[in-house]
C-alpha cells in the first residue's frame, strides 16, 4: 500500500508492505503462514538526515532519486489496524503519515 503526495521539495510517498501469508494455488496450504508486516516507511527526493544515502530511482517518485527510511517494528501497528479495522482504516493512517512526513520535511533547511 502506497500513498503518494507532493511537497515543495518534490514528490513524496509513504508505504506499508506486508504479506497476507496466503500463496498461490500451487503452494500446499501446509506451507501458508500468518500475515506478517514487513515495513512502514517514507520516500523523498531530499535526505532527512546526514547519514541517509540515495537508494536510486524510485517508482513512487516518478523515477527521481530516492532517500528512503523505514521501520519493520513500526509496521506491526499497521498490520494490527488492517486485521482489526480493514484496509480503509489503513489508508487513513497512511494519509495521516504522509501529511506528518510532509510537515516534518517542511521543517528541514
């Protein structure tokens, strides 16, 4: 799930990556697993701190050079919300995260 927005520095995006634990029909059900959150993070065309490195061209930023930061631990909260409240609630969380990230970028020099 990816929410994309615009900032005065260029395009920005936030993502939530997870696995449902369900695989295609050729995989035996005994190999299926539980849902798992992998990552929640943000993409921008500018670095957010001095130790952040470019990650290359980004499909979410129209091919622009991307500076990415994320957390697998923080993603668990989004998976809980997905399981308890459904995808529309997670989209609202991502939209809020996008707004908060844009505000944080606005504070950077």
